[in-house]
């Protein structure tokens, strides 16, 4: 974690802003493509970012998606001020969801969000406090070491 | 990529250097330099949006010329299903096909509509047997394939390796006519009669094949007049040789309508297609089996090389199909056994282009991006394209690549001028 951060960019996410749902994930994808990252890495992180962003939109008041690139990995931190998660272990189970019938009818809340983020990434951490908010930290390793030729 | 293999050509003397084509290009492949449009062959997908956008008729599709027919002892026209939508519903497909042959100097014609239905069955078989990744994407539209190769290389494994009806028809036609006439296959010229520039390009520089089974292609618009003059309303009824389900391929939704597998989605127009591809890249639509995608709105029926407007053409198609209902269908068992015998296989594999050797390190890429934003801050973000690039971001990228200067922007230049006067 002591590696130098080569690139950092932050994107705001607003709770309940379904109209712009997915915009932060799309913006991060454009940055990663522009930097010429391996398409497989871009794809894995895009899946994770979309899930994380929609969680903030569905449950929280506001949040941020931070993209941090180090020589060895692409790191994303999604932090929100929201209701927090009571039972993280339960939330990490596939199929578990607190989504309302309306959210499910729109295709969200299949209980695959968090497990999907974990599956798509190399490291995954979740920190949550009820009434305060939730922070997700996940990363994908860059294949080749930073000795000049990626 | 050599520009000679692209199908879009600029007509010298007509281009006035406006920016309509460069603004219309979905892959930002066009720049206007010295009052002339220039296409970057590496990013052009031959979609023909520039042909559509040009008000000066300065961009054309490269097609075969009548003299190409003379290179062969016997010539066969294989028309796109869209040709039957171009002359109103009073004429049957057989009459249109007949007029196409007699009026344009072909010796014969070969129908593609039956092959369309066979390919529908073959794709059904493929979908029921293949593994992921999902959804699978149709290879019918050649501009879609190029869009995927250039902009969405990680979607290449989604492309269905079942050959297109037109290429299979050309392959069968050559074999059939060679046997019937007792001629060497090379003496027979097989020509596609195409509604769009992308099809032409797929013949000159095909994807997934060593080479195309066609020897060339003619634009439907170019042959329209002679066909119209040769058409005759006669007492003949519908020709049973034509397959109504295959005719539907002229329009988006036709491909999916002909399939047993209904877990599909049809998307048209380059804007909507990129939106759907972005969604697939984000891991969505994995519950969809099949995606039919065309860069032209409504599919082939709105190709740039057609004459009839797409709404009139759609209506003609629907009336024709209503009349033909009841006729069908290919023997499914036979298609399945042909599928196992590799009849529908492509001769090569569609491969994502080799990733360009990284000329820059991650650190350099980051510096380039930061520099790009620094340049962009100095640009007006009006995306007026007067500089020759389609928008301010592209100009910034071109400046970084050493292909343009910041002062190509008239607003930057004006600011410099005003600063100099003070």
C-alpha cells in the first residue's frame, strides 16, 4: 500500500440519481481505456465499478468513486454516506438483497452486487458503520511490473 | 491497414472541406486538412456515415465496374435481400431478380433468401451448443465487426463464427455453376449486389476469411435505373424460390424473427449499438443469448447505396411477406447435419488485432493524459471542428501526436491575435 500513486481522479455519485446511474463507472472506464490498460482489466473493473456505483445510488445519499493507479495495480475506493450495512457477512452472500420490489423490477437488487465486485477483482475490502456509511476498496493487479515496459 | 482496402473514397474536386463527414464519423477517423477530408484507414469501419452526411456528393463507395464482368466467362449476381424492397410491392422478387440480370449484363443470379433461413437455423444450433461469453453477437453487418475489432476488441469472443448467408451463397453458387457449366470455378465471376459500403469492404478485405467468395460488388443504386427500365409486370405469380423468412433479413429484427431462440435483442444505429456494447462491456446482458446489431438505422434497408427511402422500403417488404406467407421452410435436420459437417464454418478465425506494442509506459500514458487535459483547458470546447478535427478533445489528442497544432483552433488564434494587439 506504500506504492506511489501515479494517477488519481475522483467522481461524485449522488444518491437516487438514477438518471446518471453508471456515469461514474463509464467515466472511469474512459480513463482506463485512454491510459491503454489491458482490456481484460478494464472490463473487470468496469463490472465492479458499475455495481458499486448503483449501490450508492440505490441506498446512499451521496458518495464518491476514487480511481487510484499505482505502478502495480488499479485501485478503486467507493465511499458513501448512507445507511451502512448491518450484517456484512450476510450482504456478501449471493442472492441476499435488501432491494425493494420496485428496484428488483428494474433489474437491480439480485443480491449479486457485492459478491460480483469481489469476484471481478483481486483484492476486496468492505468497511461499514450503520448510520454513517460504507466504504469499498478493491483493486486489480496490473499484469506486468513497472520496469518501463508494461 | 492500407487505404486501398477501404471502400469509402473521396471524389476529387467535389470536397469543399466542410466538416459534416468528420462530425458524423463514429470512430473519429476523419480530419479535414487543406480543405479536403482525409480518412485514417486504421480507424475507419466503412460504415458509410460520411457518405450519408456529405452534402456535396464528394464521398462515394468503391464498387466494381462493368468492365470487371469481362474478366469472367460467366457471371452470377447475388443480390442482397434489400434489392426486393426497392421497386414497390407490385413486382415479385423473381421479376426484380430477372431484370437485374438482363439489364446489367450478368449471365445468371443466385438467391440468398434460402441461405438466410438456413443460417438462422445454424445459429440456433450454435447457440444451443456453444459456451460463453454471453451474449453472442451476429456477424451479418461487416461494419459492426470492424467496430468491435477497433473499439471493442474484448467483445471479439462474442462474435458468432457462423458464416454470413451472402458468403455461403457465393460459395455454393460458384460450386453449382461450375458443375452445371463444366467450367473451372475461377472462370465464374460471383458479384454481390450491395446496399452499403461496408459489404463492399467485407469483400475486398474480409474478416474471418482467407478471402471472400465474391469477386466484386455493385451498388444497388448504380444498377437501379437499368433494373427499373427492364422491369415488366407480367402474369407470373410469386416465385417459390424465394424464402419470406430470409427476405426479412433486409430489415433489422428479421434475423431474430427467423430464429427459434427468442432470447435475443436487436439494436440498430451506431449510437445505440455503442451504447449496447458499452453495456455488455460492463458485464450486463449476460442473460441474453443473441444480439443482432446493425450500424444503419433499421438495418440493411437503410444502406447508403439504396434508392428507396427506408420507410417505403419497409412497407414494401411487409406487403411482400404478407403475400408470401405459408412458403418456407428449410429442413431443420438437414441444417443440423450440415452444421456438424462444418458447412457453415468460417474459413478463418476472427481475431482481435494484435495489441499495438506499447510505445509508452504507464507513467508516460498518465503524463499524456494530463497534458491532454492541460491542452483541453485552453480549447473552447465548442466542438466546431473548424480546426479539422471533429471536436476539441480530438484536436488535443492530435496535437499530442504531433499531427496538429493548438493554433489550428480559430479561437486560440483569435486570443493570440488580441493579446498581440494589446
